[in-house]
C-alpha cells in the first residue's frame, strides 16, 4: 500500500492565494503601524528564511519601517533607515545586501575594496556610497545627491553607519558649473528625479527646484583628489552630461565606471565620450559581465561597467 502524502503549502503560497485587494490593504495598515510593523516584518522575514520561500506581495506592500541591518562579506554591518518610503532599503531588508540590483552590487563591492577614491553620482539614500565606505575604510567616497529631502536621508544613513570616509555633496553633477532646474515627483522620497525634463515629462505631476550643478572635473580639481578609481552614475538619462563634465579626469585616470543606461537615447552620446578613451562596454546581467560592441539599453538589467580592460581581464574583476 502506498502511503498518502499530503502537501502543506508554505506561508508564501498561502499569502499569495489571499484576495489581493484585501491583502494589500492589510499590509499597508501594518506598514504604518508601530510596533506591529517591526514585529510583522521581523517574524515574516524569519519565516521566509526557515521555509526557503518568499512572497512578492509581502515584499512589495509590507515595507520595513525603521532600521535595516545587513552583514557584508568583510563582517561589517551596513545600516539604513526607512520610513517605508524607499525601495532600496526594503529590498535589502527582505533579500539581503545583494537584494537591490543583484547583478551590480557584488561587483561594485569588489571594485570598491581596492578603490582609493569612489564617486557616487545620484547617491539617493546612499546604499552604494555606504557599501563603498564599508568595503574600503581606507578609501574616500563622495556621494552626490542634490534633492534636499533625499540628501537629508543620505546624511542620516551616513551618521547611522558612523563612517568618516564618506562625504555628502548636495549638488548635481553635470556638463557645466552653475544652477539648473531639477525635476522630481511629488513624494518625499521620489524614485525618479533628474536634470532632464524630457525624461520626467511623462510623470503626472512634477516638482521643479533649482539646484547647484558642478562638473566632476571642477570637483576633483578643487578638492585636490589625486586619482579617481571608481565612479557610479545613476542620474536618470543625464549620464552622458556627467561624463562630459569629467573628460579631464577620464583622460587622466581611466576610472572604472558603473553606469545606468535607460535606453532612451543616451547610448550614442555615451559611446562618443568613452570610445576615444579606449573604454569597452560590459553589460551587467544575472549571468555576469557580457561584453557588448555597442551600448544597448535593456528593459530590466540597466547597468553597465565601462572599463579600459580586455574581456579576459574584465571577467577576473
């Protein structure tokens, strides 16, 4: 006689089978309620780990409020604080330190361990800046974030981590020095903000503010930075302007560059700047670095590594 085996669904399966509208409302109530948010998120994350499961519904709608802590490969602890209003901290809470941009974060961490100077343009809440600061305590990190509310959160996270080698810069990086209009969505922690009105035009509502813009060449010169080793750029389609404003630094140092490519016309201008300097283009994918003859936007995997390394050298990074 064959024994009957009954299947007991895991918690993620049960949650995902609930009425979606009801589940969303319940999770959003927990999101803003303390201490229930802390208890619910902590217990649910532990349950996911025990059962080796997860629920996209939970991760999307039950954001962590308060402190998020993760242990990095070198044993140091990276800390973020959230009011359930930034997607980066939420992904890291539920999925670990590689949970946000998993195709990019581990490579960036490795590169940062040996970078004497790292520049993070479009730092947002500071994940990559803090990652670099922890990866190499002897290095210097400069985090550019011009939007006042986001810059405030960046500084809060810096204090939380107790890093004295990460420096916040309340400016945008661009093609020329001056004052420019900056566009963002009307939320406290907007997921998209840019100097590009064309990119932001599709948003239903926009807030316009004036921000200081500085070229990275000016910044490097004024701060007497002897060498730049690593640059991360995420500026919502103005990445070519950032690189155009650091041509002298690019020619001098040939830094490694992690760059977002949204596929909205930035590809050609990026190539025009990088090709004469001997840069190659490596798409960051779940399968690792993919060498491209040309920069091509992708709907999901947005980041590239630009480096003056051969494909054989790049795979060993």
